C-alpha cells in the first residue's frame, strides 16, 4: 500500500529493532494513498528525543525541534524528521504549544494533528492507523479538522492557510463546519509571521482549485492583504465588464498558467483600480493610470509580506505594465523586447491573455494578436534582429571621437531605434556615418 524509501525504512528499523514503535506519519501517508510522490517523509515514534539521539549517535542529527520532540536524522542522503508521540499543551501564541507531554500511544499523537487526511500513520507490521477516518475523507476529497475546528485553528492559526492551500492544491472541498470555523477565526492570521503566510499563499495560488478557494475564502486573503478587500463586490460599469473587480481578478488568476510569478501578478494586477475609478460621459467605468498606481501598491504589499527581492521587483513591474496592449507590428515587438526584456515580453503576453479572459463574452479573444506577437518574437530571435544596445554593430568607443561624451548615450539610443526600424543598417560603417550626422 505504502512504499517506504529505504533510507526512511532504515531509521524505522533501528527504532523497532531497539524495542520502540515507529511509523511514517502525516503528509507522506496522505500523498502515498493518493498516488502522489511525497516530498518529505516524517517518522513518529514512542522513543523520546534523548533515546533517539542515542540510537542514532553514528548518524548526523539536528535538534530541529527537540523541545517539542523532533530530531532530524540524515539517513543516507535523506533528512528524516523523527518526532516522539506527544500530546500538546496550551497554544498561547496561536502557533506553538507552550509545552508537550510525551506519550506511548500513537493515536494520542494523531489526535493533535490538523486535518483527518494528515492524521494517519503507517508501518508494515501494524498497517494503516487511521482513527479519524482520513482515508474516507481522501476518497471523498474533503478537508476536515481533527476534532473541534475552532480548537485546531486557535492552537495554530497557520492551519487556516494550510486548509485553504490544501483545498487549492489537492482539489478538495472544505467540510462545512471546518469552513465556518475558518471564517470565524480568520483574524488569528494577523498574528502569524509574514514568511509563513507568504509560503502558504504561493502554494495556494499554484493550485488547480484556486478559483473556488479565492471565491469562497476571499476574506481570509483580505486579512493579510487588506488592499484586496476594496475589490470585493466593486462593480464595474460598461458592456466589456462581466464581473466585479474581485471576481475579474479571480478569473484572471485561474486563467493564467501555474507559475507563482504570474499568478501573484494577476492576484495584485488591479489593486490600483479602486483609487483611479471614474465614470465617463457614457456611464462606463474608467481606471486611468491604474496599472502604474497598482504597481506601487503591489510593491508595498510585497514588501510588507517580506517577499524576496526578485518577487517584489518582478511582480510590481509586471503589475505596472499589465495593461500595455499586445504589439501589432514587427517594430513594436522589438521595442517591447528592448523595454521589457525577453522573459518579461513573454510574461506580458500571457498576462494580456489572462486579463482579457476576465472580461465579458465578446471582449475576451485576442488570439490573432497573440499569435502574431509570438511568431514575430520567435522570428526576431531566430534572425538575431537587433533590439538592444549590445546588439549594435558599434559601441560608445566607436563613436566617441565623433560625439561628445554627454551625447554618447543619446546617440546610441538613436542608432538602436534606427536599426529596430531597419535591421539592414546595423553595420559599423553605416552607424558611424549616422552618428557623425547626428552630432
């Protein structure tokens, strides 16, 4: 039923040969039952931490959470977190138990876990230990808390994000009482470290069930990105607008490929709309300059949530240009690549398609424009047509005796613009003559 890797089994064998119980537990059991390849394998045992360290004295071990009974054992090349069966005490910080009590009963340990699908243990001798019917919930594709949901979420508020993340990634629905408790306790997330929130958010956004999760649990996202709450039920007037601002956003997230940069961009792409909203003479909504305004808002959000510099710079930039129309000429394609770079050019095309997908029917299809942009991009790349200063047949040293130092940059940009329009002019002699005339 569950194929335990040899390195993990080696840890379990040492424990059982020494008279202790040992099981693989949690996500690796869940994923194995679902036919998914587990990312990590965790072991739980009735040996206490000091006994674990003594048994594995010849292994590299790390006291990753020894206060709570966890020792990381490096078996072969695989790190195996090994945790003593335990019962958790009070969670005064809504994140970690103040104290734990070690126990000899694996079911006591499973009872402290978050969801039924994660509260299963397995070894080859005892088979599957499933006191909360997690296997049935996997079969029925349900996320359900172990025991009382309010208790589980008050113990560790990050479980709220884990629930919606699992729903998005696994495609499971959230059981009614668990869902009600999520909404009831969502404000507990305000006390969770930003880094923990962002890690779960990125995983959530990458799920195939992201549309349903963002639709049903929008208020959860609004706890740590309150800027998005302004989009909820904000009506957009005009024939091209098929949804309010939030549901437009949800459609665009769902309709772009599963890439964290792109999905985060679509989540934040219209954050500038509310501040720039106006009604024109025909009664239609307008959002002049909303992309640039949104770029600033997105940057502030990402900094507050402590995203990496790469995420902050890339996503805020893409938000700031997301409404830039698809280029319709060869020259425009090269100018876009010059201004955006190759990778962001492709990203922008995907963003434009997703953004249009969130409009009313009749305003969504830009297939022909995109086909032209993509095919032209490929042709430009394959033919090495110049679109950047580095591709010019001359550089600053070549023209400095014809142009004053303060003008070199402007002249090079002029030469680049010239060869973007006429690639045949990208040769040294022609460009030097053009520079001379330009001085």
